[in-house]
């Protein structure tokens, strides 16, 4: 219940985020566990082009354009994924990437799950704006970062936008 309420608040905040209002193509994710529920955000982004990741190897994501959330199928780690092969890198037309994480800080630091999927994907799309998305419990004072970590251009929670 708490996750659903916070996800609804986050969705409302994202609807008014200027980066997303102006975007033509957005990559996002399927939230699982403590992450926000993203189906409503996906629907709000229509008619923009929307891309979702799928795990295609031990350290690789592919990106598929998706028009129907209901067409997602359980993939690796039981996370719903698009069907099809997808692109091996984030397509250049993507303006904004909504990024999941274990934790974020207000300065744009991100702590991922430790497998490096998003670190590698984001490094291949230097022109895309990176927006960390989390529920309130995902915002911490500071996350440890390493030289290869890319900072988020903004972090959005149900109650605030940090940029």
C-alpha cells in the first residue's frame, strides 16, 4: 500500500518534470521490490516513444521500443521484459533515461545493484539526460561512488526533485 501511494505521488511529480515534458523518447524500467511502480509513468509518457530494457547476458541489457505494457513477459530475475531482441545500446534518439537504483543522494549519486547493467548502458548514451527515480526510502544522505559512476542529472522522489 505504501509503495503504491508513493508511486502515485512520484508519477504526478514526473508528469510535470520539464525534462520529460519536452522529451520525444524516454527509456524507463519496470519497478520491482522497493522500486516505484512504473506502469502509470509508462502510460503517461504516451505518445512519446518508450523503451524498456531486457537482460540479454550476464552483464548486458538490450533496449526495446514498447507500446503496450501488457505485452511484457517474465524475463531473467523474473522481471517483466519486452519480447524481441532489441538494440544492444540505448538508441541515440532517447532524450531521457529514467534510472532505477538501490539508493540515490540529492547530489545525483546512484548506488545500483552491483552488476553494472545501467553503468554500462548509460556510458553508451552520453547525450541522454539521466534521471534517478526512487521512492522516499531510496533517498539517502550520500552514496559511495567510483570513478566509472555517472551522476544523475536529476533525482526525483515523491516529494522533491533534486538537480
